[in-house]
C-alpha cells in the first residue's frame, strides 16, 4: 500500500537532508506522544515526504529544536517541533499502518498481519476517536480499493488510491496556519495527488 518513497541522499544538499531528517524525527516523536511507543515503528519516508510537502506550503518558518532519540537518548538530534501537520501525519501513519496490518492478515501474511493488527489496535482506536471523519473516509476508500483489486483494471485500482491520497492531502492543507484560502491550492494539490 505504501513504502515506495525513498530520499535520494546523494542528490540532496546537506542542509536539505538535515531538514528532512528533522521532520522524520519530529514525526516519530509526534507518533510517540499521540499514539504510543509501539506505533513509532510506523514512521515511514512516505509520511515524512507527506509532511514535508504540506510544510512547504506553509507560510510559517520551520521550527526545529534538539531532543534525544529513543534509540540514542544521550545524543541530541535536530527534531521538528510539534505542529498540526506533524500531528495529522502521526495520526495518519498510525491509521494506515493499522489498515495495512489488517490487509496483511486478510491476504498473504496472516500471522504477521494479526500480530501487527493487535499491536496497533489500541493506538488506532485513539486516532479513530480523535479523527473519526478521517478514519471513515480512509475505510471507505480502502474498501473501494479492495474491491478494485479483485477486478482486472489497474486504472481503477490506481484511481481508488489516488482518491484517498487526494482526500488526505486536502485535509492536511486545511490544517496549515495562515494558508491562502482561495481553494485553488487545495484543489490543485488534490488533483496532483489523484493523478499520481
């Protein structure tokens, strides 16, 4: 379902990669605060890029602090300060990881999927209470995607996932402070996501 985004480290400037890593670490911290420690395993480059994309549209400057890491608590690392975009991406990461585990349990990896579903279920329930509309839309889009996967049309399958991506990006855009509220940016962002 996801896991295809990887940063091209050789092509990034050192300062750009440092910002990318700080967003990754900030997302991990946000997941820990909002969803618990186990879902921190759900931090992906996909959600980091998702956060980076939305943060790039924000007129505010990025706030980066220094904190210890759960893997190395002694050494301080640059970490993106918590903000509504990171919180949204943290909730989204947890939900998508839970749905992915449920899909694995139903499809090709039943034991691994059941274990992961069990590990993520408490955290997913927290997110569902906070963002019930988001969960409902994800659930509906993933049901459509599952039905499309049963058919033979790759275009229909891609359209279902594009529709999901469009929705989550447009929802994330509404969380930006001081955004331009002309509707055009959100529309273009959603259309670009759907076209992927």
